[in-house]
C-alpha cells in the first residue's frame, strides 16, 4: 500500500512539474486506483499486476527490442491500409456525392457492405489469403473505406448549391468546380471520416493481429494470453491506448480543426 501511495505521489509531482502535459491529468486517478487495488491484495498478483510490474516488463521488452519491432509492424500495417482506404474512398465518395446516377446505384451497395463487419470477413479471407499480410491489409482497408466514403458523400452533398452556381456563372469548367469548390467544401467531412476510419482501422488491425498475425501489438497480447502473462496483456492495452491518444490528439484533431477553420467557414 505504501508503495502505491509513493507511486501516486510521484505521479502527481510529475504532472505538476510538467504543466504542458496536463492532458494526462485525467489518467492520474485511474493509475492511483489501479495501484491501490494491486497493492491491497484483493486479487492474486499473477492475475492483477500493479503499474510497477507493467513498467518493469515494458523496460524488458524495450531492451530486448521486441516491443519496438512489434509496434513498428502494427503502425506500418495501419499506414499502408489507411492510405489504400483513403485512395479508394475519397474518389468514390466524390463520385457518389456528385453524380445522381452513381448515388442511386452505389449508395445501397455501400450501406449493404458497411453492415458487414470487418471481422465477419476473416473466415473467408483466411481461405483466400491464409494467415498473412494480405488478410490484415484487406481488413484495414475495408474498415477505413466506409467512414471515408460516407463522410465524403455527406460533405460533397452539403456544399451550398449557390457556390456551384456562382462558379458556373463565372464560366468555370466542371472539372475546376469539382477541384476548387466541391472538394474543398467537403474537406471538413473528409477529414472527420479519415479520423473515424483510422480509429476503426486501428481496432480492426489489433483484432486481425490476434487471429492471423505473427507480429504486432495484437499478436503480443494474444501470445501473452497463451503463456498466461497478464502483465504483457496490460502493457499491450496501455500501448494501444497511448499511441492512439497521441495520434488523435496531436495529429488528427489539429488537422480536423485547421480544416474546419479553413474550409468550413468557421471563425478561428
């Protein structure tokens, strides 16, 4: 118990000494409660390790190079799958949003396949591609694609008709209207779709790594389950949460805010 209280005191002093990291303050009570429960002896240590045990395993896996390698594999897979999902989703969303015929034909198909969860594809993907990178890439692309497509369609169809008519009255060609009026007007929704799609894709990647992976954070957690290493499972969960917290808070949220202020007609 005294050890847990010392950990809480160190955490509070660290937060006070680094005011720029105040966004981590909500996690302090969670960390304190975790430490207190682990130190109370209510649960066996092998099933409910404390923060210091997880920190020790973190140092060990970092020293051995296991955690950096697995984390790099997961991030690369997400980046490749997300890039492919955006490359397919944005043009498709623009097409469905601009063309009435494409919307009439494509919208029901999009809704149909959106309802089929990414994990539901895994059994047939394992038959087609086996336990490999192709299966995980498909799952990520599939997961990222639909939020991007649907938000792009919403953004395109939300552009005020007056802007398009004004560009037409000035003699702008249709292609220029598309690139200089419609796509910029849809950017806030596109970025929102990208943010949601990456979040869903990250979770889908971890699930796929647990089932078909041979490396990555998801594989680390699933492999630890087979060995009964609860500490490594908790470490994997913390790494997943912190990594996405950094990506979303330091990259995607500022990008979304800047896009809305630039193209969403919102004052700074």
